[in-house]
């Protein structure tokens, strides 16, 4: 990194010390599942043409600098002028941004007599002391064990030495009644109002939840805040801080084994979580936001459920996509940045931003439980003019959108012809399929397994909703009429959560038929 870039970044950053963060409230009412697809096939399917823009709106605003706004993430005394005469010193800047362990502010010291007088139990784990007024039960008493199981996973992801920090421990307060803890001296008067959870210093506070899953989710969510704030010395801007806490909090806990950062397979697996429904509702309401806009989420906006779903989705996408995973994970070294963090990430991603925006739009527009991040990555191929009169390419039935890589000229008519047999579902008995699909089951109004496609202008630089948001039937064959230099993208018609049991490939011939 050169001296000029460091100075520019430092001018825009907003350094914070150990702060606090409220957690997301669960949905106030169940969200209905997505509507079922139509049960009859389309007739007289039109030729594949460039897809029209779906009925969603995308703001054009860029990244907004997120600053502390409601007292829940308190800035330290260090600011852009804190370096004084060393402001232009590159080494001083690097030292200032270096992540590392800090000593958190102690929020209270428990008095055993007051605990007993107020019926508060103390549960001990290696990395968590939990105070609660809830009666003993396996679901409550195992929470310190859950927290300890998260510790090595936090260490691995955030590049923290688990041995050197083996003594790290925080306090948690799980309450059915705030006043009980106020009387016992475990609920400081300085805490701001919060709905479900709050982290500050060496402690987090949680109100009890009606769902065992969501209670655990909040413990891991707030634990992520504590881990980052103390062992890294910062947690980045609000979208990253909350998005990563949500991402880790989304978990699976079975037989004492913890798996974090999961994609839930069903809503029954994660009661009261509701993040997929949040994204679905955004799209239904015509409010699909760009990644830039999600990164501009202000801290005060996290007093409602909506931004938790969006920032979870953004972090999950960036952490799982092959074009962004490495650079996104490297941002752990930049968590003392708030105002400059998102700009730095965007700069690192550079040329692949249009593809990542496309991936974000495709996820948001097709968000379902069990969404398969890897199989739904768009397969890009370098565009090449059609050599001769025809060319044949293969389409994998177990992947989402795939570029044919053939550059089609405007004003020229082409024909696409598809052949092949493949498995579109295996529920013990393989469902054999051909490019016209199987009419025993439908997805989004078209036969399951049907070959579908869309023409996308080349080069594609983003700036509007991707044409891949819409599918057109191809089946065994169709005519192509490109209106500009275009690439044909193809896939089988299938839920983005149900690609893994597909097997086989489709051979597609693209032939020039007239000039």
C-alpha cells in the first residue's frame, strides 16, 4: 500500500474503541413462505430475447459513511487528528490500524449475596460467565458450553491465536425481568434502551426468547461483538459488525456440536430468525438494494429487523463467493476502520464488482432456504465470436446460470438446439429429464428441468438489474434474435436450493441461420 493511499483512507476513517451493539429483534409475526409456482406449462413460448427489467427498484447511491449515531457504538478519543505530527507517517498509520487485544471496561462486579437474594443463578464456562433468573433446564444450562464451542471458530475466522487468548472471558446476562438484575447491580443505569440484546465492554445482556434456537442465536451474535471488539480492538462499520454477528449467529447445534455460518435448509430449522423472509419482502416491495447501499446502512437503522436480514445476506454472499471470499476475509485486518472500511473493500474487489452485484441481485431475487452459494455462482466464459456456422457447448444440469461464451452479433438470426438426458431430481428414484423438462413438477411456472436462457449484452457493466433475473424457455430449441452484441446464458429450470442432486450435461448447438 503506498503512502498516498494510506493517507486518503485515514482521512475518511472513523476510529472506534470498544463499543456496543444492539441485536436484531425477531420477526413480530410469522412470514408466509414464497408463493407456489404455477401448475400449468406455458404454451407457445417466445424466442429468447434480452430480459426486461423486473419490477424492482435499485437505488443509485454509493457507499454512505456510517458513523456513530445513537450511542450504541461509542467512539474512542482517537480521531483523524489523533496522530498529530505523525499524521503523514505511514508506519504510525499502520500501527494505529493494527488489530489486537484491548482491555474492555468492566460493567459490574457481581455480589453473591445480591444474586442469591434476587434468585439469579451463575453458570460458568471457560469463556463465559452467564447470570440468569431463568430456571434450570438443559437448553439454558448448556449456553456456556455453546459459547465455548464458538470460541475456536471465531479464532480461526478472525485470525486470533486461541492459545495466547485462552484466558479471554466475558459476562452474559440472560433475563426474564430487567428489574431483577437492576436490583442485583447487574444492569447499569447507563445502558440505553434495547429490544432483545445489547453488548458493551466486558458484558452482553439478553432478554429471554420463546425459541431455543433464537436464544442461542443471540448468545452467539452478541458473543461475536464481544470477541471482535475485545480481541481485535474493533468491529468495522455497522453493516459489517452486525452482518458478521448475524452470519456467525446463524448456526446448527446438535449433540453438543456447533456449526456456525450455515445456510438454513428450512425456516423450521431456525425459528424466529426470518432473514430470508426479510429479503423476500424487500423484493416484493420493490426495494432491492445494491451492495453499496447495504454497506451504507447506518447504526440507528438496526433498531428494526430489516437491516439484519440485508447485512446477513451481504456478508454471507461475500464470504462464500469465489470472486470475493479471499479479499473479504482479509478485511479482518481492517476492522478499526469504519468510514473507510467499505471503500477499501470496494477498491480491493475492483473489476469483479459487476459480477458480485449480479450475484447479489440473483440471490436476493431468488432467496430461499437452502440457497446453494457455490452451485449458483454464475459461470463466466471469455466471449469469442462464432467460428464457422455453428458451435456446440455443454451445460451442467447441477449449476445455475452458465455463459455459452459465444458472442452473437446484432441483426443476425441464430438457432439454439439442445439434446441430452440428465437427472433433475433423485428422491431414491432418479427423475430422468430432457431439455423440455418434466411436467410432473413445475418451478416458477415452467416445467422442472426445462432448459431456459436469456441474452445479455456484452460487455456487461452492471448499473441496472441483471437480465439473468428473468428466464425464457429454450427447451429442445429456439430462435435467437440479438438486438446488440450479446452472450447467451443457459441453465435448467430448478430451485436454487435443489441443484445438488442433479446429474448430467446438455449439449447445446448454436447455429447462424441468416445474416
